[in-house]
C-alpha cells in the first residue's frame, strides 16, 4: 500500500464531527445601508443572535501522517506561491500561474469569519455545480480555483498537494455536520444598490482607501524580489499576476461584500470601514481593470437560467445589457430570469441566484 493510499484512508476515517475546537461568539446583525444610500435586497438577520464561530485547533493535531498532511495543506493555502507557484525551483511543482497565495482571498488560511472561509465547506460536497452543470467533488472545486483564481493548471489528482488540501478542508469542517448551515461562510450579504455600481466613484474610493497598500496601479507589493518564489506581502488586484477573468472575485456581489467586511485589511463584518455604497463602487472599479483571460468562458453555466446574475461574461439567457450583469442593479435580472423559468417549466430548476 502506497503512502498516498494510506493518507487517503486516514482522511476518510476522520469523522466530520470530531476534533478539538476554538469557539468565539459572534452576533449576527443586519448590515444596514449607509446613511443616505439607496439600497434594497437581502441582508443579514435583523435580530441579534449569538452564533458560535467554530474553528478546529490545528496545533492540537498529533505529529503523525494525518497531522503532517493537514499542516501541509494549511501551508499550501497560506504559502501557495512558495510551494507551487510559477517561480519555485522545481518545474514539476509549478501549478499556480500567478504568485498569489490562496489566503489572499480565503483570509487567515480560510479561517476568518466572512473572509471566504473554508470552515464547513468540506461538508457541502459532493454537490451540484451550476458552472459545470454537473455534480462535483471537493477536488473539482480545488481545481476550479487552480485554473481561475490561481490562473494556473490542475493539480494531479493523486498528488501529495491535492491530498493535503482536501485533508485541510476536511479538518476545518470537522465540527460541522453535513447539510447544516455554517454562520460566517462566504463574504457576507449586505443590501444591494438599486442603481448600477459606479466604477468612476469607485476609483476615488480606491485612491483614498486601497492604493496605499495595493498600489496606484493595483499591482500589490512583492514579499521579495521577482523570481524568488516569495509571492506578495500585499496581493495585486489586477494586472498580469492577478486572478483571471473567470475567477469568482470578478463577480461584483461577492467582491463587494468581501471588501465591505474585510477591507482595509484588519476590519471585520461587525465594524466595516467602508459604507455599503463605497464598497459596491470600489469593487466595480477593481472588477473593471485588466487581468488575464480564461479561455472558453462561454462554456460555463450550460443552463443559462442558472447563471449568476452578476456573472461578468456572457452568453446570457435574459437578453439584458451585459453591463447590467457586471454592475447591476441585479433585481431586474432576477425578475427576468423568473419570467423565463415560468415560460419553460421543463427546464432544470434554478438552484441559486445570489
């Protein structure tokens, strides 16, 4: 029996509800619109409810095959550029196409509440993925990030790296039952604008709040010299070494909520620094900037009625202006989709329109 097979058996043997935990109490609250803003849509629960944010403690894992594999998975998330980036010394380990780290989007190695965490994610898979039109595995989800957010190529299915990433994601979900909702997942959900997001105003917001760290040209700050495989101290938000145009962060709803609840770096969803309108507009500005192109995006979402309303690339089922899909407002798109679904009752049901 190979070492990889032994690790896979160990991974499958770890119960989803086992493991030591660190618990911090958080309070769900409505993320109210900024004074004077024009907003509508879904927000967080209006009533304050104590909700545990549960993250397993990786330091309590034993120094055995399982513990080492989980820790290597964490390192791959936190130090992606140094381990599998395009500048690593061994060409056989160059899987990422840019010098980002996974935790540039999945903050604190996927452990921050409403910072696109991995906590609870493993328990969701396998599941139906509208983007492919098929049921996908957790491995498929990782490969999607590799070719989109990391602008690279898929990991070998039987590689040590894939095993370690899956092990780490399973570990982070070890206190979350399959099918149960996980408060703190995703980037949060603030009210939507009833107008289109304004990238021109967003440029001014960027200059005031973001450029000092990410740079006037959005190119970030390297952790070392180019070519030394150290990646970025502060990641680029656009340009040739950023995520490509098929990545989830190019969708405005997720990007705006991520900015609102996490940026400038150090803020959280309970005390955001930007107003809702500024967050929508600066995300629109960032998503308007040039970045690498992913081929064959027209193959995404084969059932066009299941395409997210903020997908920034066509084709679309509704015939509305592509700029509205990019910048909103999004409620009219949802209404148009509902009308099309009503006319085609035999079409597969729409599973999610964020």
